[in-house]
C-alpha cells in the first residue's frame, strides 16, 4: 500500500494527473469527438471535455465549479461508505467510521490545516491520498488490515461480494438519480444492476478506479452506489495490470505536456484497445439515427477528405524526389553550407537487390509444397498472426451529395 493523509487537496492535484482527470484522456468508444468525461451543462450544451480541455484548465489554473448534483454526491459520500461497511462488515465499525468522518468534516470548516489522522480510529481510512511524480488519487475509503496477531483473517460473503479482510482494498462511493443511474442505449454509461463485474458500472468510473488501485497499490475496489435516494447496489472491481499500464502511460504523457506547456496531441485510444475492452461484436446490423448519425457521417467525411489528401501528398512526394534527382545527376551526394555547417542535402539511396523467402502462397503452387510446408512447421518457421478487426469506413464522397451534416 502507498498512502498518506490529505494535507492540501488543491496543491497535490495542481501539477499531477488525478483519478478524476483520467476519463478526459480517453475518447468515448462510439463518440470519439467526446471523452469519457463529457457532460451536458446547465444550459443544455454538450461539453466534450477532451484532453485539450483538461490541459487548458490545468495550465490556466481554472477552478472547477461543482454542480449541485456533484455537491450532493460529496455530501452523501460518508453515508454511502457507512452503508457499505454496515451491510458487509460491522455496524459498530460503520458507526465509528462515520463519526470520525463527519467530525473531521465539521472541525475542518474552522481549521483548514487540520490533519485527518487522529479522526481515523478504524481500519477504514478516510481523507487519504496516494501520489507520485506524475499522478495523485484520493480514494473515498481505504481499508488497511491490522498486521500480526490482530489480523482479521475472515472472508465475508454477502450481497454478491467476497471480501477478504486480511488484504487491503478501496471503497468508492457513488450516488445517482434514478434515471441517470439506469443504463439505456449507451453500454458505456449508467449502471447495469444485473452485471456483477466491472462492466456493470460506467466506463469512466472503471478507469478512475483502476487508476486509484494503481497508485494505492491494492488489487480490489468495491463500488458502492446509492440511487433513487434509497436503493443500494455494490460491485467488485479487480485490478487489471494491462489497463493500469495504459493509464499510467497516458498520465505520464499528459504530465509531460503540462510540464513543457505542450498541448497533448497523442491521447487517443485506438480501435484495437476499444475492441479489447468490449470484444463482443454482433454480426447483425444496427441502424444509426439523429445525432449519432450526424456524428458518424462527419467522421466518415473527414476520413475520406484525409484519404484524398494522403493520395495527393504521396504523388507530390514522388514529384519532389524526381526533381531532386535531376539536380543529383551523376553526383553521389549534394552538400550545402548552412549556418557555417556543411550538411547533406540529398543523395542517391539504393533499394532492393536482396534475397527474400517466397511467401506461403508461392510455396503452395509448387509440386513439392507438402514436403516444404511440413519441414517449416516441424521447425516452427510458420507463425500464425492474430486476426484483427478494425473499423472500415464504407461510405464514399459521392454518397454525401444532397446530405446536410
């Protein structure tokens, strides 16, 4: 485990990538002009909340204003954690935890430099943080097991959960209104109460939790949800080292962008990564309509334009090389004095002329192909490549005639 108690929340987040920042670094799998952190503001306007938006907010020092639902979420956090501990561990410990949590919140209003350590009298720790050079996480609750003869070795099975009290874990508290909690057409937002694994929670929370577990160095987190004011549901999220490594790479890159004041340009999760997260692709079709259709058509149009430009610049590249060849003539290298330094400008480059092994298609045409292929397989010289499924844009420029996007 790796944690300390919070001393200065704003300072610890200022130059680091926080867990709540992570969704802004990942595009929505089906609405890639938005990130997982996208939202609709109070005026009904859709805010994409991309990595560039996050960069500008941190560089410009813009303070984030919480909406009323977000403020209520913070207010309910202690009670949600209490419910989880009461329902799954111990009501007595839950009451002691909540007493320390609420007392600290009240006392801190009159003393901003108050240390939370003395208010944590149970193994369930509140107001903690875990930080390193590039990232920081503020877990809602960290369970730290007692060590030695006092270690609680119980394994509790309750509410479809399996809780090992001999190992550390995190608890993430969430609240939602009834309609916002329900998963509708988008499988990446909302909650699915039937699914017990991480696919039952919003993808942005899954990413946040993986990031938190990475920094705290724990392997289990439980998400506790209170929705519709009085209903409760719990999920188990296990650490995924591959996803954590990808999130660490994203956070380090974003931190470098902030340190060098360079806007992020390479923060996109590709189709292969998305397919890895959601491997089930149905064979039938789905008709797209309304805003989603407009978005897809715009992406397809941009793709076709980029493809056309790619073809144009490829031809231009060959033309430039041909014109340089006229200047080279029979000279091996052309040099020039640039700022007092003699540098190579152009030269002749020889390609081809090497030996290569025939492909399997050519080998199979031979009369003795069976013998050759048998030899190759015996010596493990034939490698089977993975089958990849990539998005293929079928609509052409001519299909856009008469369509207003």
